[in-house]
């Protein structure tokens, strides 16, 4: 492996390698290479993903500012820039200097230093404090910050804590810039440099140089392909075993992102061969070495040899063992006369259970492990309330949980009992991402109830079952016909299909629920029948036809911003959710988010632009990954309360709880005026608008449409093509998920 040049951390000169895409030019001869020097006055545009930058440069001897385009990791106002490139005349933007390389030098003039410090480079220094620092220390301010930070305390408004924070931020920024330059020099954009630094610290460059493939395993957002490019630039042989083994892990991780815990051996070999372009014997040897290392495991599934990620293979086995163990043994409550309990609870709750509910009620009182499943309007909540009321009267200690905050809140409202998210119930340890509740510190309960179990993936079920005390009973509630979990596995479906534990499937739609066309049409869709689309007075289900995607997009905007508020009095910001089958396209979540933001929250200042999103105060946003430090989780919805551009951070209000985000954390947030149907699992909204088009053909599946329709509580509006609706209803494809749980449960 060739040695990598590690940038000198003491150097203030940063070299930015550049790969410029040439714009369309007027007919003119190519310009000769020239050199340009000046001060960065303004950063017009900077793409964190690839470093593409548009700068406005002040050059001595020129009154007007010049436009420079190229690639740079962290351009800042006030920097002195030395660029090499050519002059081009772009048809749209006019005369520009296209830089093939840049060198940015920390500014030396007082004006440049002040601009540099006030640009948001260092957390804790805004424009006002930047001016004070320059007045106090002049051109030596950087030397003071780096080598004599205690002198900062002589400036009014800076105490010991703030001085230490500024000095620490300066040191971190230098390391981050070195990492950015290193990555950029090996063909990688700068967007993930801060996260790399947080993961590896000051050892980032030597660690990456030693084994670049660790990036794919350790850093979210950097996959195998990016790590592979770095490896190539570092001189690692394409046939190196370290690459082959990393490729096996990558192929299985990609399968995990599609819900699999593993892949058939033949499929894995084919996938790895296509990915790595190396001989089959090398792939087979890599698989053997990974098996010996225990990172993967082999087993037979329905006669096919399959390879599983080691962690998921072990987790599914533990889940199965725990379920089988939990389902046996004495009940954690005294014997209950079910008939007497039925009469008591019906009088107490003022309702009468249907025959199927009564049988389920009896089964719940005598079962250590029970699954209750069924669609909307079949009485799952009524049944659950009856069970909980009787057990509470017997002083059974209960713990109620759901996968998301919204699902937990809804369960709490429906049962009148405290419900926590699974992560909060298990007490996440922010330092490790693990859970404090496990075998040595189990939950203190006699009954664990989990709602929306269809959303629970293998790792989360593994954590749950490890935390259940041996004495406790378990009750799982969920709709198995909805989409399976976003994460790996098919937990609820595998448990039901195994026949290893009692299962109650409620099917009768009750009279009150049958008055809702949302519920009626949800069951029609689930049965493979077209929903009733003819409107009638007081309806809660509408279909607004639009054959062209562009026309459908306009009608989605009209429905959200005009028609629904006018007709139903619903707040388009808080009550109406657009649910899209896909992210991309005219009718995808990204495009519709941008358009809805323009109409519902236009022109709000100040703004922050990161990772392809523009964030403004008042915007509706969604957390798109679990963050244990912040105690916010994938799918949580909130509203931006405030933005401080001088400190490069914003605050989001999650149901009254403020959560702060630094600029490096903003890829955890996405606008949420529109979201994907997958992201809506476990949530309900007063109104949902669902675009449906043949443009979404790959995602037109019955369980996807069924899940979307069942998210609407008071109103569902479908916008699009009848043909696309018909395709979705008739498409019973259930993508096979390669898992072991069902097999483990039946052994």
C-alpha cells in the first residue's frame, strides 16, 4: 500500500484539488491558464456533497467583484484565495473564472480576519464578537486563539468556559480542514468530514490510510463505493483480500437495507462478483474468511444455502429462543374467571365485546405470549382496553410501548395509560447506543404490551426480548398486512406464520367504523378490490383524477394549501400530511416538499442551506435517523423554532421539547410537508394526501397503498391516475425477505 501524504497540521495553506464540469460556452478558443488572487467577499453557493463552490472575489485593481467557480471543502469570507484556471463565458451566468486548483490562505488584513471569524467558522464567535477580538488582538488574533487562549478572557463577554470553547472549536476546525483536504485529494467530497472527525478524532487520517474500508462500516453516509475510491487512490490492489472481504460485507449490508437479514449464497456471489469485478475463487475465499471470523454465518433456508450478517443471525436466534421460553411457564397473575371478568369489564367500560373479541379476551388471560392482529376498525383498541382493565384490577404491573413517539402518544390516548417509545422504555445509553435494560437489568413489569409491532425490526425485537423479565407475559399488537419494518427482518409476520405462539386475527369491521369510507376502502384495498371512488355527502375519502404527473403535482398543492383548509377547516401546516410512494420525481417527496415549503412557509429568514434542503423558521421537519444523544428518533416530527446563522445552528420543537442542531447534524433532518409512506409507519394524521402515478410503478404495491390509506384519521385524498391505483390494488407482490426467525421458532 502506498504511503499517503498527510497534510501538515501547522500549515495555514490549504490546497483544494478541483474537478470542474465544463459549462456550455460560446464559440471561442480555449483560454490560456491564468492565475488569480484576491479576497473572498461572499460565498454565493457551496454544495457540501461535492464541494462545488461559487465565490465572489475582490481582486486588487478591479472595482467589480469577480465570480470564481470550482470545488473547495470549506470556503470562508475573508480568506485570501490563490486560484489557477481559465476564463469562461457561461450562457446563463456570464463571465466566470473556472478554477482548476485553489489555495486558500488564512487572511492577514484586519478586515479579512473579521469577515473570516464572523463567517460561522468557529462556534461561539458571531459578527459582534469577531469585531471585539480584532480590536483587541489585531492581526495576531489567530495566534492568540491557538496558542494563548487564556488571553481571550480579557475581552468583554468572554469567560473561562467560552474561551475554552472557542479554542477547542479552532483546534477541531483545523483538524476538520486537514481531513477535508485529505479526503478531497482522494476524490471524496467534504460533506462527511465533520462526522468522520467526530468518529475518529485526530487519528482520522492515519486510520483511514491504514484501512479505508472501515469508513463504510463506521461512518453513516459513506458507503463501500466511496471507501473503494479512496482505497484505489491510496494504491490498494483491486484484488487485495481486504477489498474482497469488505465487498462481501457491503453486499449483505445493501441487502439489509432492503429488509433482508441475509442472501442466498448464489445471489451473494453474483452480487459480489458484479460489484468487485474480481475472480470467483477470490470471492469464495473472502466468504470463507468472513465465516471463520464470525462476521457472517451460513445456514439453510427452505432448501437454499444462505449467508447472513453475523449480528442479525445471532439476534434472530436469540429472539426465537426468548419467545419460546417466554411462552411457557406459569402466568404472572392469579387464575382469572374469564366469564366473570367479561361481565365486569363490559359493565365498567360501557360496551359489549363481539364474539371474536370475547374469544381473544379469554385467550389473553391464559396466555404468556399472544399476538393480536387486524386492520382498522376491527376493535383492536377496544379489546386491548378490556384486557388491560381486568389485569390492572388484579394489580398486574404493566409496561406499554410503541416504536415511534407518535404511535406511543396515540396508544397512551387510546388506553389512558402511560406509553413509552421502545427506545425510552429500554433506556438508551447515548454513549454507546445500547440499552441499559437487558438481562442483568430487566424491565420491572409482569406484562409487556407492544403496539404497531409490524414496525419492529430484528435488532429492536432482540433488545426488547433481552429486557423482558422471565416472569412476564408479552402481548404484541399490530397490523401484519401493513408494510413490514424499514429495518431488517419480518418480525411480526414470521412470528404469526411460525404457529409457535397463539395468534388472534380480528376481521369483523364494527358498525361505527363501517360508516367511514377510509376504513371500508382500506379493507377493500387489502382484499384486492378497487376502493369506492364515487363521492357522497360527508365523505372522508376522495379521488382527484390527474393523468399527467405535473398536473397531479399541482392538484396535490391545491388540495393541501387551498381545498382541504377551506372545506374541512384543517391547518395545512399541522393537520395535513402528503404521503408519497417514492422520494424522487415530480410527485416524489423531495420535489413536493420544496413546492409546499414555498407556498406554506415562504420567504422566512434567516435560512440555512445544507444537504439539499433549505431550512427556515416555522418549517415542518422530520428526524430521519436515531440520535440517542438528542433523544430523538427516526420519524419524529417537529417544527423549526429558531435559526442562528452566526452560530450555524437551529432549534427544533418536538411536541414542546426544544432540540438543538449544529450545522454538521442537519443531515439528520428533512423537510416533512411531504414524506414517504415508509416513513409514515406508526403515525396517524388528521388528513393525508397521496399522489399515485404510474411514474411510481416500481412501488405500486397493495400493502404500500393500504398502509398510506390507514394513516388518515379524518380525511384521505388520492390524487393521480386510476390506472396506477388499479395496478397498486391488484399487485399482491410481497417481496421475499431472507430471514431465519420463522425457522428458529419452528425448530
